């Protein structure tokens, strides 16, 4: 299990958690080796896109590419869908792309959880995010760089999430875009 804060890119064979998704996008590519995630904040610049694409391309578990997802509050704007298509194009990926609307979970910030299913697809669940309960020192630890995590832009946070409660997770049913 890996948790990705804003601007973080990471890989896990089975689960990725995205703390506090509101205006951000939780992007996940399911491959034959596991899940690649990107907690995208702001606009998808060429530098951010390149960082994510290179992370997947240079990782030993980056193929075969199976399904691309994004989740955020709302249905996703045409610009959001265009970002996903741009990522897919740079990855030379022509498979299915889905959008999960997290506002069905909460009108505010959401903890989004992606769990791999047979290295083909993944389930998306979420619950309301509560800073007073979730964004606490007990749920964080020192940032540890490695082959399965990177920062898309800027410096790494000094602390990263190492835990988030999965109590109360509810299913999110993504739509094809």
C-alpha cells in the first residue's frame, strides 16, 4: 500500500491511497504488474506529464498497460478528460479510460482508494476526508524516496502519509470517457 500526497507519483502492486482529493486528480494506470498513481494538483503541465510518463516507462512493472483512471470531485471538465488523453497518448496507450466522480462520496475533500483487481482493472472507493482526524502526526512518517515513488515537480514533502483509515469507504462507479 502506498499513499500519494499532492505532486507525488508512485507504484504499488495492489493499492494506492490519495489523501485529501478536492480539486486535485487521483490518476491511476493499472498494468500487468500493479498500479501507478499520480496525485495531480493544478494543471497538467508538460513537465508533470513527462515525469509521470517517464516513471511508468522506466519502471519494470509498466507493461502491459490495461486501464487508465482518474477521480476527482465532479464529472470532470473537458480539460480534465483532455489531460488523461494526453497522458495516454504519451504512454502509447489506446485502452479504456475512466473518470470517477468523488462528489458522490462527499461534497468536500475525499480520501480516494484504488485497489487492483487481477492486474487488469481496479476498484475505486472513497470516504470524506477530515483534516482533524486524518491529517495527524500518527498517520505520517518521514519521506522515503525509492524506486516506487517520485515527485512530479518541486521538493518532496518532509512528511508523507503512511496510514489512512479505510473505515467507511464507499464504492465509486467510474464512467468511460
